[in-house]
C-alpha cells in the first residue's frame, strides 16, 4: 500500500524584471526655465487663417519629455494624419535617447521634415461650424507656429537629426550636455503557495506582493564612444563631430550650439524660422506645398493627390 500525503507551503519569492541600461538625457537642474517636464504629447495642427481654406498647411506639434512609449504615440499621430507628409514641429528638453533614435528612424523612413519651434492653439468660436464640427471631429487644432519660445535639447537633437529638412532658426535653442547612463531594475516580490505530492512541489497560487523600481547611480557615458549613437548619426547624414558637443556641458547644464556649430555638423540644413512652413500662401497656386491639406465637405484628402 502506497502512502500519499499532502503538505501546503506558502513562501516569499523575490524576482528581478525589466532591467536594462538607458541613455537618459534628463537634467538634474533644468537649464531652460520653461522646460517641459511632462511626457511628450502630439497634436495635428492647421493654419489658422481663414483665407487659406479649404486648403491650408498642417503640421504635427510635439512637446514634452521623451520617455519609453513616445515613439508609439508618434506612429499613432502620423497614421491619424494620413498620407500627407507633415512637418514635425518639436519642442523638448530631451529624455530617453534610445526612444529618440526609435522615433528618428521612423521619421526618416516616412520622409518627414523636423523643425524646432512652438505652436500656439486657437479655440473654435461658437459660430465657426467648420472649426468646431469638421476640424474638431478629426482632432485637428487651428493655430500658428512661432520661433519663440523654441528649444530642442539633449535627446531631442536626435529627433531633429532625423528630418529630411532639419529646420531651426538662429535664435532658437539647440543644446547638448553629457549623456547620463542609468540602469533601471524592477524588484518584484511574490507570495507563492504550493503543495508537495509524492515528494514533488506543485504550484497552486502566485500573487505579486510588492514591486520596487531600483535605479542605479547615474554614470556619464561618452556619446562619441556609443556604437549605436555613432551609427544613428551617420545614417541620418549628420557629421559624427556633432557627438563631441555632448561633452561640452555637464548633465546639470546645457551647451547651446551656435549657428556655426549646427551648420558645420549638418545637424541643421535650413536655418530659417519654422513659421515659413505654415504660411497660407504655400497652399495657393498650381503647386501647393506637400503639407497643404484640403478639408472640405467633411472629407480630408491631400491637396497634391
């Protein structure tokens, strides 16, 4: 006769997940007084002057910090915009550099232009049915682009580097500082219950009891020694000497690249105000600009189709 017995045990198990090194472009002391501290958001915007309707320039405005998941949001907004090759107007103090490179590769694959700038949004007037019903129903905001205030710092410069045209006015802020490398690990504690049957353990329940995020002490990483960064910059057609500028300021500060710096490294190809890409005149005549979009009778199609 065989003996059968059952014992029930409850144990605490500690596991580690989500570990990985991150190149983080954040600053311990913001060098920009009005630096965006929130995660990056995206908005499709349209020239606000009524005289250009139904064919007006459109662009995507991005502002805030680059964090894991920002690239996914970019892809979603570009899909929402449709086939029109919109300009990405960006204002950011930086963030996760690996995420910025993911965004940059997507931007280059879609042959988009990138401009450093700020976009102001107008609310719809109650009597403006076109704005309140047609545009709002598509999540499009009316507004205009401005050079001031405009800045693109740290990891944001990798997004700027990805544009077919890389647009930044001389009086905009384009800045770099040393890259901070952080290792982020999640420590997860589980409560497990199991039985022993014929000398073997069998798990019957497992529940998470506690989760902690452990960030290692930040270390400085030399940008020009990072193989991924060097390869990315080369692929974007920017001179690798651009990476040397990351060493010109500590993480708590910012080196503001001069117009000469930007042009010499090819980080900027068009040192002009981003406003010129949102002028209503661009959408008149026989050959409207690529970012001109017709919105008429509740149907949106590219003006160049």
